[in-house]
C-alpha cells in the first residue's frame, strides 16, 4: 500500500536525500520504454560488443523497465564523480608501470553505491508507506544507464560514448533506482544539453581505432575490453598499440575538453583511491601468484580480469616497454601453469629480443605442449 504523496514533494525529497548521500547528480523520470533501445539493438547486431554476450540477454527488460519491475512508475538516475586529479606525468609516462583506469583505483564501486541506493529507497518508503523494496541498478541491471541519464538531464552522450555532464565532465559512475511511487518529472525540456561540437580529440587519441566514427564504439578494439572483458588471447596486431594499459583505459576521457575544464572531485568522498592501484610497477605484478593476487586486489574491480587476464596484460605491457630488465621475470612466466600467461610472455620476449630472450624461448619450446603457446614462440622467432 502506497500513501498518496505529492509527486513534486517526493521528487524534492529524493533530490535532497541523494545529495546528502554523496551523489553529485540526480534526475527523476517516469518509468517506460528504454531510451535508445533500438540503437542499442543495432549495435549488438553489428557484433561490436565482441564476447560480451550478456549484453544481448534480457532484451524485453531493457526495452521497457516496467517489464523488469511491473509496478514501476518512476526511474531515479544518479551520478557520482570519481575524479580525483590527473595522474602526475612522471607516473603516467613511465613505461615500467602499469596504467589502471581511474575508476578502478578504489574498491568496487558496485558494493559502495548499492548501500547508498538502498538508503535512498528507504527514505522514499518511509515517506510513502511502501513495504517492499524498489529495484536498484549499478551496471548489472537490464537498464541502459547512459541513455536514461541523458534523458533525465544529467548530461549528454559524447562522441566517445561516455555520458558527459557539463558541470562534472565524464568521470562518473551512473546508477539508479526504480520505484512504484509517482514523482514529478524534473528532466529539462531539451535533455541533450551540451555538445562535443567539432572536437574529435577522443577519436584521434584512441590508439586501437575503437572509435571509428562519432558515437560508435567498437568494443572489440577497445583497450578496456581487451584488458577486462576479453578472456582469451589479445589479437597480436593490437598488442603493440596498448602501451602500458593493464586494466581499462582512460585516454578518450583524459583528452576531453569537458573533463579538462569542469571535472572536479566529488562533493563527498564515497570512494577512496588505494595507493597501490595507481601506476603499479609491472614487474611487481608479474611476480604475483594466485594467493598474492587475491590478497592485493581484494574488493577491487581488477579481480574481474582474474590473475590470468591481468598477468596476460602485464606481459603485453612489458613487451611494449621493451627493457631487458623484464627478460628474466618473463622467462619465469614461461613456466606459469596458465597457458594464456605463457603465450603472452613469449610474445613479450620476442618483442624485447636479444640472446637471453631467444635462449629462454628455445628452452621453453623444447618442453611446451600447449599448441597456442608453441605457435606464439614460433612467431616470436620471426623477424
């Protein structure tokens, strides 16, 4: 049973409470069909999502939030800035260190934001007398958050496909809450506020060509996809283009004028950066066994890549560094129990070259049984 509460008053309550909880942006919309769902389906049909098959699931719920939550009457969108400061040049430009996307410098944002959304829901329930919980979504629900956030007036979707707030830039976590209460729609008459204009900096800076045209992301070429979502071998032609990114990528956001002019730290520190996550030395990471990996990245988004994926990425970054100091650690990695790590260690040794690297590859080839690793070693010998 929901009490008869003035929709405008309820929206005001949500706006004030969201701010008090630490959210930097908030918008309220009537529940209904998902914005941009047809465009999203076209994107899937072209295969640009790569191996992220889960994105093609739950179509009916993405098409209309009321299918996911039949009693839904309002959708609340929130955004929280995770911007802290630009990485110092000495760390950003050091090829011996791995670059981790800024969103992953803190503990897992899913676990940080969900309790806040439950608190927001509890305030609404108290006001309306509702006894059952609403639906919370933080990336994992069947909701096109960026499109909903754009319609709610939180910002506009830029050419790099990120939501850009004219007040905050694009360093934003987006999340939300679907509730059965009717609220006043506070979205602006023209929600596509702001524009990229003629700027193409994000398209130009992408080293792998993951943004072939404005507003189109080919995830199969995106460094974030390659280092996190892709479970197998990274395509050989893309490895040299990845630099020292080992988990995610921020290049298209780093160069965005909206970020350079307007990004600022969150009003409340919902998430705190962990120092060990900021540009860690690559050789330290390559030495991690499974227990050490789990301990170091406890509660971190990096756990998503698993040890095999992270060390695969580290091997690629070491190959791109090209320093002979990496030969001995990479030689040790040739004996790792995980074939994916051995495969990319072989590639890195081939990139570095020199007699010690060739000797290590020859030694491993004499005992290697995995076909993919043997092929990689063979390719490493080629000029």
